[in-house]
């Protein structure tokens, strides 16, 4: 089954990214605000592919963690609050400083102006004028469409995700490489598992890691973990998974993939299915 990764991103932490995601996945609107801490995700199966939608926390303090997810994305939905002028201005800066810096060239990029049920602070004409100017200046990072949305009422939410998914599917190029990304992912996964088990043995009976996790804390279902989960988990915290990735030469001390490892690892990660991590993780 093909896996398609879509990011739901943006600078404004209160623009409603998580509410859009919940509206699309569950057709519900959350009544209590809960800030996304780093990264959250949901999946939805559509025919012969699985859609992974990653909700990227907008806070600056999370960006060293979240920026890595742009590199393996097929599409990016940049969300802002169209009833808030500052949210619109912050979105423009976010495109320049984060999306353009981290997303691969020719990634599908769309804008979502959430809270269309409220009085707009920015007109559609102004948003479209910005989009036209941006596209003239950024040929490799075109904003293909603007969607006014309302997570509260559900207006245009499903339509946006469905259209973005189709755009991403249309743009995914068939690799001309003779190597099989799934086999590459399996090989890298097995290297991690071997190194992780060796690390477990060496950690027995002692404390380890910045946060003092005990040696018995570990990935509960090591045989089922995918390469994408390994990278995601190791990037989130200074845990045993990160230590192993550092030892393998995949990551630096801050949980970022090394430049010379990005292409191979992210290609494999993007081809890996995702199953939830279970039990304790260390």
C-alpha cells in the first residue's frame, strides 16, 4: 500500500490546524483548545494508499523537531487564521523561513484560511494577490491554491484535503532507480534493531540518557517498528533511539538527520507503512 505524507503546518498556534485535522478525520470539532506539542498525526486509508496527515506544532520552540518532517512530505497545507491580520502576516514569513527552507522543491503547497465563519481581516483578493506575487518569485515552491476553510462548520475542509491528496498523487514521480525503497527501508530498519538491542544489553543495570530514563525502558514492540517511526521518535527527544541513530551516523545530537544520510533515509521512511509504537519507549 502506498503511503502519502501531507503536512498541516503554519506559524499561528491558534489558527486551528488540529481542529481541521479532527474535522476531516472524525467530522468533529474539538470544544477544548489543546496546543500541539511538537508533532501529531492521523491516518486515513483511501483506496490503495494510506494518507498520513502530520499536524506540525507552530511554536518556534518546536521547529528544530518539526522541520525534519517537511523533507519527506508530498504536500504541505499552510494554515492561517483569515480573521486575524497578524496570522496572515506570520504565514507569509513562515513560508519563507520554514517551508521554503525545509520542503523539497516542487512540493504541493496550498494555503488554508481557517475560521471563514468569522469576519475576515484579509480579503480573498489580497490573499490571491500575495499568492500570485509569491509564485512569480518562487518557481520551485508554487502555492497552487487557496482554500477558505472553517473547522467549526466543516466548510471546505474535506474538499481541501481531497484535492490536495489528488494533487500530491499526480505529482509523485515514479522513481527510475533500480533500488527498491521498501527493501532499503527494511535493511535500514534491521540495522537499527541490531544496534538497538546491543545498546539495550550495554545499558543493563544503569541509568542513561539526558532525562535519566532507566535501562528497562524500551520500545515495546521492536519487531513491528517502521523506519519512519524510528526517525520520528528519535527526533522528538534525547532518548535511546536517538543515541542509536547517532551511533549509526544517521543523526546529530539535536535529532536532525545528517545531510549525507537524508536522501536514503527519507526515501525509505516515506515508503514505510506506520504502525503505532506500543508499551514503553526508551
